[in-house]
DNA sequence: AATGAATGAGCTTTCATTCAT
DNA sequence: GATGAATGAAAGCTCATTCAT
C-alpha cells in the first residue's frame, strides 16, 4: 500500500470508531486493526492520538465544505444560497452518518472548543458560510445579530434534527427537511 | 458532615469535573478528592460511576425543571409561556455554567441517548415543555411539525448561544437574549 | 439478643457464606448482614477475620466430634468402631453440607495446614480417631503404617465421595455408603 | 526473550504463586514481577486472570498425563497398570511439589468443580484412567462401584499422602509408597 | 518504513478495619 | 456495647506510546 493510502485508511478507521464509540471506544490498537496496519505505524503518520483526531476532523471538514460548495448558486439571492447550504448539509449528514457522529464527538470535546475559537478569532480566511451571513447582513436580509447567534439559529436546529434522524427518533423525509430549513430561515429573516 | 451533605458534595464534585473535563477527565479519585471524601466513600452513595453520572443528571435536571416552573404564567397565551421558558432556561444556564456544561456532556453520551429515547417513547408523564407544544399545536399557533423538530427549533439555537456565551465567544446581554428568543419563536410560529 | 447468641449468629453466618462462596465471597459486611449485626460488632467478638475463621472452624469441629462420639460402641471390636466412625461422619456431612464445604475451604488454606501440623505434632490430647488407630495397630488389626497414611486411607475416599454427592456427581444411598466404608476398611485391614 | 518463553514464564510464575499462596495470594502484579514482565504483558498472552489459571491448569495436567503415559505397560494386567499409574503419579507429585499444590488449589475452586463436571458428563475422550477402570470392571477385577467412587478409593489417599509428604508431616520413601499403593488396590479389588 | 510486543501509569471497584456517635 | 459511615490500600485490567527487529 502506498503511503497516502495508508494515511487515509487510518483516518477512516479512526473516524468510524470514534463516530460509533466515542473517543473512549477508539483505542489506537483498534484503529490500527481496522486500518489494517500495525499500531506503531500510526505514529509514522500522526504524532499522537490527539493529532490523529485533529487531522481526522480536518479531513471530514474539508469533505463537508466541498459538498456545500458543489453547485453553490453564486448568482442567486442570499435566501436561495442559504437554503442550498442547509439542504446540502442535511443531505450530506444523512448520507454520511458516521461523519456526522464524528463531528458531534469532536465538537463536544476540548478539541472542538479550540477549533471554534480559532475559527472565530483567528486570522484564517472566512469560509463560505461566514461570507454569506455577512452579505446577508449588509443587504439587511436577516436580523442584525452577532455571527455566532446567526450560526446558532441556522445550524443548531439542523444538527439536532439530523441527530434525531440518525438515532431514529424521527424520519426526515424531503418534505420535513424543506419545512425545517424554511423554519430556520424564518428565524433568521427580518 | 451529615449523610445527605456528603452525597451532595460528591454530586457537586462529579458535576464540576465532568463539566470541565468530560467523563474521562473525571476519575473517581478526583471526584473523591474534590468532594473531600475517600475514594471508597463514593460507593456508599452510588453503585458505580455510571450510577453517579445518572444521579448527577437527575439532580441537575430537577433543578432546571424547578427553575422553569417558577412563576410559570399558566394563564397566559402559549407564546408568552414559550418566551418564559426560553428566557428562564437561558438565565439558568448563564448563572450555572457548570450545570450547563455537564448537561452537554451528558446528552452527548450513551446516557443522554438512552435518556432521550425514554423521554420520547417511554410512558413517563410528559413534562411542561411537551405539554406546551401540544397545546400550541392544537391552537394552530405553531407549525405542524413533529415534537423533536419543534424542540430542535426552540432549543437548538438556545443551547448554542449559551455555550458560546460560556466559552466567551459572545456576550449575551438582556437585549441579545430577547432577540434570540424572539427569533426562535419566529422559527416556530405559523 | 444476649451476647453468646450474637456470637453464634456471626459464626453461623460466616460458616454458611464461606461454605457457599469461599473466603473471597464472604466479606465481613456480608457476614454482618447475614448475622443481623453491624459490621463493627463482629470485632467485639473476634479479633480479626482470621480469628473469626479459626473460631468458626473450632465450632464446626466440635460439632463433628460430638456426632462421632454419640453412641460410640466403646465395647465393640476396632473394626465395628471404625465402621461406626466412618458411617457417622458420612451421615453428618450429608446432613450438613454447609459444614462439609466449610471444612473443605478451611483445610485447603493456610489455616488448615497450621491446624493439622498442630494436631500431629502438638501436645493436645489425642482425639478419638487417633486413639482408635493406635489400638488397632497394637492389636495388629490394621496395616502397620504411619498415622497420617492411615488417615489418608480411611478418610481420603470418604471426603471425596461426600464432595461428589454434594456436587451431585453421584448419589450416595445406604448401600453405596456401606460399600465405600467397607472398601476403606479393606485398605486398612491386614 | 522469545514469545513462547514469555508465556511459559508467566505460567510458571502463576503456578508457583498460586501453589504457595492460593488464588488470592497471587495478584497479577506479583505474577508479572515473578515472571519478569510488566503487568500489562500478561494480558497479551491471557485474556484474564481466570484464563491464565485455566491455561496453567491445562499445562500442568498435560505434563502429568505425559508422566503417567510414559512406559505405560499396555500389555500387562489391570492390576499392574493400576500400580504403574499410582506410582508414577506419586513420583511426579513428589518431584514437582509446586504442581501438586497448584492442582490442589485448582480442584478446590469453582474452576475445579466445572472441570470435573465436564470430565464426568462431557463428551470429551475418556482419559487413560477412566479407560483402565472400565476394563477392570468388565473383567470383574475390581468392585462394582461408580466411577467417582473408584477414583475416590484410588486417588483420595494418594493425594492425601502426597500432601502430607510435601508438608513434611510424613516422609514417603519407596517402601511406604509401595505399601500405600498396595492398600489402595486392596480397597478396589474384589 | 513497518511491525507488534512490551511497557507501566492510571482506571474503577472492593473490603478489612476503625472510631465517633 | 453496638453501630455503620468512612477509610485507603490493593485488586484486575486497559491503552497510548515506544523501540528492537
């Protein structure tokens, strides 16, 4: 197996184990076995378990961002672009429940807090979502609230309904997805 | 120290350690030290670590429910009652950030999933929130959506903004709280 | 409850718990609960767990010796007396499986070794069995072997069959008991 | 140290500690230290302490069986074969007192009971001893008694005298061994 | 570069014993 | 005398990480 494939296998194994069993339930030996490598090999690609977790997160985040960006209707009004992002995100999570569960584990941990802090206050380039909200604010299309509050209104319910679907508390069909996304827009719009 | 005080001290210690460091940042030895008892003493009050966690959750949940119920405006329209609950909940969380963080850890764990499943599908008496949503649905005051979705719209953003406040990503003043709660209502209302 | 009754209750509780679950499975707290006293109370009657075990053994041993001595046919030939002892012993063990199991636990432990050493080499008065063997040796009724070997031939099989009966590997009826005892005599007799 | 040697060292350490101090005088840390490995290492070779004990027993049992089978006089009458087995067994135990004491601990424990039950009622191939007794029964060379009773008569005294020798209550010289074995045969023979 | 056996600190839990009431 | 809550050492076991091969 060539080098980058091995790295990917390790990340995939870590992601699935963490998604299913939490950080606790993903010992390095189990990650190694699932990835088809020796335990020591992981340490050639990642400095430590923490590093592996952060890199796994970066990997998943990149895939999610790619999914959101695909067919992004740049030319359309903010409302349409918002609905696009929300729908794509829900669709992605429902198709990739492992990645969803991994992200939940990640955010609900010291890693996630550090990551959000960096995103909000660091000097990294703003992502597509932040840009959309800023444009919407300028156009006075949405309520004049701080970015974190807008994110909360837009994504808080979305994440909750995805979780409930994955846990089989509800069944999210197209109709319900549309209604949920519309309700989130109601929360945001002026 | 009398018996119930010791139990309370242990619960408080567990709650704070779990809030700050998660379940695996809260070894029983640390809980014991923080509570000012010997490690073995915990097992006079709780069968196991799992039991301690569940009892800690029950303790916090009872306190939250008490806070919501206090001065609950039974006679007023559903919208006012909804605003009451949301405001009280935010107020409680901001005053008790440890309890908030504990609840987050709890819900994001096998305990939390089991607890929600029981709440949704078990035969326990419906709580004040479920009752309010059902009344609101009957009056056609809110969108006709499944209970879990309504909860997501009402509490998803609320929890997010509380977390952001506690992590000092934003500062939730009275004005901002009011606006956030109003936005949640916008998401729900027909 | 008067003092000696309490002591007896503790001994009975210890005996039964040790018989059923071994020394491991008889924590002092369980002994106390079974005896209907507080944990600390045991230490008024016995210095330590070891002491309790030794006293429990002495208690059971005395009861067994009493059973053997009852109706002991002093006037009859050694063979008849031997058969009496063997039969009484088997009868006692089958009626009191708890005591049998306790004795097995006891002998198979450091306590038991010390106790036998004391019995063989100490200056305590010889018991009925030792006296019987010595008389039989004088009369040249049995093989000229050291006392421990005679005990082994006489009681080794007996203990084994009692254990097998209690564990339900065999059913010891009167016929089988008689045959077994007779076989033991065959081993001893000249 | 190569892999199988390490496993053997652990078994040897466990066997000796259990022989000398019983199951609860053999904590895993002590076994590890005596074997010259780290505590965790044991768990690479054995699933649990129970597993280690069972494997240690299997190891010792295999060695004993090998000793009995060596030079087994297949062609000779049952009596000679019986005397062979008894003598070899005594010889083996006296040469390997640790293994003898380990086996005593093992049989006097839940493990041993389960093991005997399996041997008596399971469908495993009969061992050399059971086969010998069955042949002897067919030839009407020995008393018509259930297998467990025959075992008791044959091995009960044998085990007792070995124990007494190891504990230095008696000294088993060749003469005494021969006499004891002969006495056991007297118990069995018609 | 890859392996996987070995490590040992750290986890949860038990229990003989003490002592303030 | 009796109580039983409290103690804390010690148990079995796990797992991130290292390193000789």
